[in-house]
């Protein structure tokens, strides 16, 4: 792909260009923003741009033999929040205008190289511009550990000198020193004061005088030093007075050793895959008796709603009309959601999770073309999977809404391509945090720096690679959030495309977690990009919960949890995770029921599943009614044991797609009305989502996920 590189002259912008080239891209233009002559300033106070050393950028262009485009910085920081929308007179618009000009002159450009490491402020703005210009952002340094970045820079022969210092422990004597000369001292400052080794806190700025991409090296003959600021941490910058270029021998290309170092940041490169031994294909032969379906038709009006502040949950949202194309059907589904949001006082910005079920995964891009129009800069996390919907339905959507103010909700929407985790392949965010809860978008096994599935010789290798990559990306996302995956995970859904994958993904999940949480493993026809496995995770940590409780309410909650631990059966307290587990198994002659749940403060999740002893059974309506009754009765016992008094917001019902949906719909709703909350005559009325699957583990017939807050 041909790219334009955002070039400050510093180490990060130059090193990211090296990563772009190592990953097979080509830099065809350089872009730089500088102070205007009328400002009479060498350095501007900008959140976005490094301007120290701007007068040396022309030398880098000459050393690389790549055209340089420069514009003046005319705007200021008008939008100082994390999120950005196009705003007149903001300095971001200066970059937009510059890139628009470059793209006009170089229509072959498809992406932008940006040297962001930790600055969400900078990354979000570059991504915003890229979206407007239909470009992709490449930020290969994103979230790499800073000491490693410095070591790699030095090892890869990138020579940058300090041109500004502005932190305790740094002074004018450090100007014009190279990264190699400063590395050990930077590590001392990290240990002593917590300084950012790469200067991500503004501790220092650099200018690159040589790197493998240069045909010449820049030699600084004379420079001036300007000092200002406080004595204990003076601000000093360097300004070039006399510079010359020296020819280099050899070609200006990356050596094999340098490429290996750069690409070594990709987790997949050194991944050791041990392919599993998959069992022989065992098609699910648990079937519903077709002779017991006379007079039954699919219920076309299954919309199920939970509406109690602060939550609104919509399940089974489908179109009322038939269409000959997925775009129009998707639009009606989204309009139904829009109508229900407005009717109940919510907006699209209140949605915290969308689950999209499509009949044909080939409709993925067409669905996205309509779906994306309903969201602005931070769409909610999303899961998109293929299931066997009813004959006249091609898409069904569930959504969970919370009316928490936007400023109290944290959304992570990383669109840049990096080694960290996959950029979004659709209009969704990686995560959202609200009221202590975190929803993570579904993760498949993409190689982040390529946004491609790994190429493998066998099915077993593909499954192993995708499973490990998807779990690694899941971990990387959680690591940058205020959660600990092992301590704070409260629920997970794992989707696979073959029942023979169940055992392997279950084992890999256990390796990645040192404790149990409610989890559903389900088999469905297809996943995005033809992947084999996808994980969707929910987390909770009360330290992230902004809900304010009175002293009396906190004491009451503490006493209630103590009462559960001391007096209820089938429960145990996990001190490390600060939660209460519920676990109960029922073993019968024809089927087994397992119910596992947990409660953290007021948050609860249950998974209750039923497995048939006879894998060749043909069941009928009466059997289905019996097992649903017993399954929900087991779930009811868990609700009582964990003292759940209210607020079960959604019940997900994963059922074999041979089961008549109309029977299931009727029986589930009837049985839910019978279930009562703890010490209450109030019936449980969650939004009920019916999700057809091709198979469940252990000859499963049904598996439920009930949760609330």
C-alpha cells in the first residue's frame, strides 16, 4: 500500500516509517506542519504537533528522496477533549487540509504513517482525518513497551538526537545526544522519577539525523540553545544554525536483520503452534420430532423489551416486511431500534453493546453500509455472527442501552493498524466501560498488523493459530483498560464454526484463565472473514463503578453478601476476585443440568445448560417443555441462593436450530413468568433473546445466559 508519512522529524515518525516498509508498504510523500512565519515562533504549544526541529525536515526529505509537503499551523486547540469532530479553526483542520492536498496530487495514496505510541489524543485525531479522506492509519508503535521501542531503534540503526528537554533529571547538557548515549540514563529516570522512556509525557523531543532509509546522513555543525522554565526542570531546546549532509555507502534499504527486529513485534511471528487432534466429525443428531409441529408457524413478532432505568434492552429485532435485498431489511431493523430508543427516552449514543445475527455472512459488508449510518464517532462494541434465522429473516439484532451520561462512559475505538490488537473491521469500538462494567467487542484470530487470518496448511493449525491470536488480542485490549482479565471477567461467549472445536477452545480458555466464570460455548454456521472462533467478554470491577451509595446502602450490601456466604448452599466466596460463586449440578436418567453463576456486588451472571444422555434422541414438544421447566427451575434456585432481588435485564437462550422457534418462544416466556426473585412475588421479566445454534457441547439441548446489574 502507498502511504504518506506524518513527519515531525522525531524518532517516532521516522521509526514508524521503517515499520511500514518492513510490513510491505511504500512511503511516497512526507507531510509536515510548521509554525507560520507570521507567528515568529520556533516552537508552538501544541497538543498535536512537534515543531522543534521543523527547519530540518527538508533535509530528511532530501535524504530519503521523497517529496515533502509542508503547511503552516494556523489553528489552535479548540476541541481539547479526547473525542474529535471537525471544528473550524482547530489545528487538526490544518492537517486535514494538508493531507487533502497531498491525496489530490497523489491519488494512489491509501494510508497514513503516524508515530503514535500512547497518545490517544493524537491517534483519535489522525484517525478522524483518515476517515474523512478514506485513508487507513498505520501506527505500528502503538502500545509497544517504551523501553523496547528505544532498544529496537538503537538496534535498527536509527540515530536521533535530543532537541528539547523538559523534565526533571534532564538539562541542556543532554541536547544533541543520541538515543544510544541516553538509553541507560532514561532507564535511571524511569526508576527514579517514573519518566516516560520515549518522552510520551513531553519529557523530551528528538530529531532524526540518520536511519537505514536515508541515502545521506545529517550532520549538525552548529546550533543554538534556548533555556526557559524552572531551575529544577528547565525547558531547553536546540535550534540548528549550520547543517550539512554526508553521503552514505550502500543502499538505503532495510537489512534482513533489521526487518526481523521490526517484525518481531508481531506476536504471530514467533507463535509456537501445537495443532490439536480433533475428534471425528460428529454431526448433531439430537432432533426435534417434525411430526409434532403441526399447525405451528414462526412468530414474526418476537421483539422482547426490558425497560427499567438505567437500562433498555431490545432482543430479536427483525424486520416486519419481506425484502429482496439485505440493505433494505437492515434499514428497517435499524429504524425499529431507532423508534424504540426515542419512544423510551434513549438515543444511539446510549447503546453499550450490539449483537448482530445474520443468516449469510456474505452480507457482512452490505449490513455495515447501512448500520454505520446510525452511529457517530464512537459506535458501541459489537458481535456479528451467522445463525440459521427463520426462513423469511436475514438479520436480527439485540442491543443493550444504558442512559449514563456520555462523559461518564469510556469508549475505546482504535482504528489504526498496529501490532497491538486488530483495528475494527466494521463500525464498532473495541470496548466500552460504564458503571464498573466493561463490554469487549467480539475478537477473532486476525493478525493485527495485517488484518488477515493466519495462513496455515491444515484445519488444526488454523484453529490453534486463530484461537491463540484471538485470546491474545482479547488480553491486549483488557490490559489497557482498568480491569484484570483473570480477576474481573464475569461472562464470556465463545462462538465456533464446528462442534469438533469445542474441546480445544475449552482447554485453551482454561489455560488463559486461572478461575472459572460463566461461559457459553456455541457452534454457529459462520463467523466474519471465515474465522473459526470468536470470543465476546464482559468484565466488572467495582472500583470503576461511579455509582454513589450512601453509608447505609453500602452496609446493607455488605451484610447481604455476608449472609449469602454464611447461610446459602452451593455457594463459595472467592476472595481474590471479590465475588460469590454459585455452582449446582443435577444428574438425571435422561439429562444433566448444570448451573453456574457469580455475583460481584449487585452484578450477576448465570449460565444454565442441559445435556441429554442419549445423543441420538428425537425429542418432542412435551420433552422440550419439561426440560425448559427443569432448566429454569435450576436457574431459579441460583437466583435465590445469590439473593437476586431484581434487574435481570436479558436472558439469552441458545437453542438447537432444529427446535421450532414458536414453541420455544411460548414456553420460555411462560416459564419466566413463574420464576420469582429472592423473597419476592415479583416475576422475572428480562428481555428474552432466542439464538439458534447448530450444536452445543456434551449433547446439549439448551443453554441459558441470564445477567443483570
